[in-house]
């Protein structure tokens, strides 16, 4: 009896150890899943250098790209034409973004943008990039008024309302809830999709600025459509 008891105790201990190790009855131990890095598109500027769009397209991951066109009223990104032309040749949907600046008028900035990002060369709605560091000469009230004006100008010219891009903290501090009804493209590099103040939702989440894509020599922003948004809905 003593020997049987010891044998039973040994068996129970073995089962307990297997359970603690995560081994089920008749099942292999499952490795923990890595955090997902799936994405739909990227955004680029001259900072990414000379991009090999053939290699980018060959990878099959990049369905769309937003390309910096202008900054303020006087700066045209010197890689815009090359990037837009060659990405479209490879079948990647292209859109342009304007980096809004408080150093010049909205009308001057819009005129520079539409000269650069010609309507016939766009596959996607344009983007207005609104970032805290570029708004230092405008009050929050002026920022909202000027963004509204840029939205009207772009909508009238391109035929569809633009997408508003910002860092999620700044968006919530300055732009929400005024622009919650528009398509929103927000950056947040920590876990969890960005949330906005008031009713509404984020449509495109820039979840990292340190992505790697074959054909691009530097790190690059990676973006995914969320909350029911699709690449198809981004189209102009």
C-alpha cells in the first residue's frame, strides 16, 4: 500500500508539473503569439531617400502610400514627383499630404499644394498634416479656423473632403471634437488604437514610425485602416 501511495503521489506530481508547463492532455505547448505588425500603407517624404518602388511593390504589403507634397507655402518636397510617379507605376495607390504651417496663410499654402499635387495624379483623398510644433504662431482657435478653411478649399478642388492627420494627444487637445466627423488619421506609437474626445472614431492608425519595408533604405511610418475603414474608402 505504501509503495502504491508513493506511485500515485509521483503520478499526481508529474501531471501537476505538466499542467504548470502549459502542456495539455494530448496537446502541444503553444508558443505565445507575437504582437501583430500588419499594415495597409505607409507615408514617406524626402527623409526616406531614394525608394525602390519596384521592390516595395514586389513585397505585396503596401497597398497605399501618402507622400509629402508641400510644407507651408514655399517648400515643395524634392522627392514628391519621383515618389508619386514611380509608386503609381507599380500599382500602389497614392495620395499627397500638406504639412500645415502657421508661418503663412491658408490660401497661399493651398495654392502651393494644388500646383504640386495635381488632381489627375491622385488616387486618394488628400491629407492635412496638423502638428503641434508647426502651429506655434496660431492660437488653438486660429488653428481650428484655419483647418476648417483648408478643408473647404481642398473639398472644393478635389471633390471629396480631405483626411486630417495629427498626433492623437494634440488632436484631442486642440481639434476634437470639432473635426470628429471627418476621416481621421492619427499617430499613436503605444499599445491600443487611439481614442478621440467626443463622438467619432479614428479611420487610419499610424502605429509605428520605425517600420521596415523592402526597397526603402530608412525606417518608415506604418499605417493600418481601423474601425471599419477600408483602403477603398480612402480613394478620391
